[in-house]
């Protein structure tokens, strides 16, 4: 299947899902990529991505990584330009990148929340969206079922979309 076809199918699937209200997002969520032939497919998982955390004040930890089995670290996505991250994606899927990232997590740690959660329209449908503070990125969310949400990362001036799913977890699950 051609890359553009897989992207088109993923976009159509995402559009078919029900919208989500921002208040429903509050809490801790475990993430997993949904393969769609986006350059970032597999990168976050390789680096130990855990998911996202949404706070009651509608602020968010956009990128949470598993530092140790009992510790999550919020990373500041504003440190590395998204265009560079996309170009470096093949390296991001390597064992070397995983090892380096494990050592760099402390230096990349966010000092506070890194995004805002709000209701925003996508294709004339209002749904929860996470707007990054220091990146030209918006993650839109839709409901897959009672437990899972789908996310679609949109980077300004890039027609490709990165898809992921989120499942709510309890504090004791971490």
C-alpha cells in the first residue's frame, strides 16, 4: 500500500470517530502509535514514550516518558524543532537513539506543563485538542470506544498526520 493511501485511510478513520470534550481528557493516559506511514511511526515507542497527562486547569504534559518502572518524566517538546525531529526519525528508531535518550531525559525534562487543552474545530467538528506551547503542533482527539481515544498530531505546513491511541490509566498502574 502506498504511503499516501495509508495516510488517507487513517484520516478517514479518525474523521469517522466521535468527538471528545476537553474535560473528559483530565487524567493520565498511556499512548501507543498507530502505524500510518508517518515518518515518526515507531520513534516515540523506541524512546520509551508513556503517553500524556491532562490537568484539571486544562494544561497538559504533552510528552511523558517512562524513566524507570516507577517514574514518569515530562519532556519539553519545545527543545527540539519538530521539523528536525521528523527528518531524524530513522535515527529515532535506532538502539543508539534509545540509549542516548535514556541519558538525556533529565536534561530534556519540562519545568512545567507544555501545552493547553481546549475545544477546537477540525473539519467542522468541535473536539478536544492539545495545542503545544512552543511547537506548531495541535493534537486532536476522538473517541474509539469507552476506554480508548484516538489522537491525530497535525504539524503546521505538513499534510502528513501522526496517529496514536490513548488509554486512561489509574495512578497505581504506573
